[in-house]
């Protein structure tokens, strides 16, 4: 069970941990996350030397290699400000697994501190910023996919839908078996491509059956997998990171 997290008051400054997929494939999602936070009156700092959180190596069983990668991140956030991650996957790695990964090492206390200050973006916007949104978009149906890591490692199945519920012209439609994995799973999709392909096929069918032409997610791995499958199928369903969707409809 994910422990209940006590939320602080809204801070003046935060760090943004951008994630590899945002850096390489979806930079707009990172920029839009910054814009949302800055509109809440928060100064956002982005440490230039950040790299991978270590999750691919960790979930593949290479804990020593994961620890070496993760160790490089620990010194990047020296001030006691929250660390905002626009991904439940990387957020789950830092908050849930860093304490055990660094247990009984010289970095244990530092890892515990980093973990305690880490928030997934939708979680932070809902529970710390108590964000209010003024919807300027057209009326539409939207499906939401919440990643496995956000659901199971961070306990955040409701924060994405809660944000969409604040958009007055958006009808959130729920797909069947909404909690099922999209099949990405980081290295899982590489090691088991046939199984992954079958899973994302089920996911796209479920989203399409809702009648929505738009889906959003808070994880870029899921976004890449589901959107890629829709493109392969030549289906007119558009995917977007929730940060970009929120910014686009409210700016």
C-alpha cells in the first residue's frame, strides 16, 4: 500500500525533474509544465545536469548500475524545495525506490530527503497548488490514461481526472478496464514486443470505444506507446501530455 503523503503549503520555488522522454521526445510537455507552475506564482528551477532516474536499469534487475545513475541525481537538488516530476514512472522511481536502493549506503539520508520532496505534477497541482482552471477550449469528450506507476507506486489514480474535471467544457469518459497497462512498461516493451503490442491494441480499442477523439496521460512513455498505435492504425485519436492539454485549454 502506498503511504499517505502529507502535503506542504504552496512553495515559492520548486525544482523540475524533466525525465528522459520529455527531454528527447516531448519537450513541449516539460515547457507547459513549467508554464502551469509559473502561472501559480512559483519559480521553477531546472538543474542542467539531470539525466536518467535509473529506472530502466532498476526494473531490469541491474541495481548497481541503477544506483550509479541515480547517485548522479542526488546532488542536483540541494535546497529544500519540492521536486516536481511530470511522470508517475520517474516520480515513482525516485519517491518509492530511491530509499531502498540507497539503504545502508553513504547516500541513504540524501536519498530519503530527495524521495520525501518528490511530487508528480498532477499530484502537486491538485494537492499543493489547489489549482483553479478557466477552460477556454471547445466542448469535447476526453479519455484519460493513468500509468501503472502513477496508480500503484504513487497512489495517484484520481489526480489527473480531478484536473480534467476542473475544465468546464470537457466531458471525461472512462474506458473499460481503465486501470490496465498500455503495454509500454519501459524495457518491457523491448523485451516482450508481441505481448506489449497486444496490450496496447486492447488499450486503443478501449479508448476508441468511448467515442473520444482526444486522450491525455501524465506519462510520456504511455503517450508514445498509445499514440504510436493509433497512428499505425490510421485512427483519428489524438494524444497529449496532460500538462500540454491543460495549458492549451486555459492559456
